[in-house]
């Protein structure tokens, strides 16, 4: 009975670790933030081109610059969280393997 409980716990932990690892890889490999950054960068280039001809565009350029910085930080945070999830998943899988009765 005791070994059956340990085996069940190890299987559940291994599944949770595998799920965490896959979720971390999906977050790291996700390209949705990079697409957003490219779009904002292309629009900010168009806005800065207008800045040479119009006087009231300086606040818009400043806002676009801040938006690009915020998206860059968002990408860095997402990659960090994804890496943490992947490493945590590997650790949980190792612990689950260690828990298996011999």
C-alpha cells in the first residue's frame, strides 16, 4: 500500500513537472510579443518622420518611445518566467524520479 501511494505521488509530480516544463518552453518560444514590438517600431519610425515636418508631434514620439521600452521589458519578463518554469519542471521531474520506490 505504501509503495502504491509513493508511485502515485511520483507519477502525479512527474506529470506536473512535465506540464511546467512544456509551459515554460511555450512561453519562451512564443513570438506574440516580438510581433507587437516590430509593429510599434515601424509605426514609431513613421511618426519620427513626421516630426521633422510638424511641431506638435514631440509628445507622440516620446509616448511611442516609452511604449517600445515597456514592450521590451515585457519580453524580458516573459522569457525569464518561461525559463523559470522550464527549470522548475525539470527539477520536479527529477524529484519525482527520486521518489519512485526501488
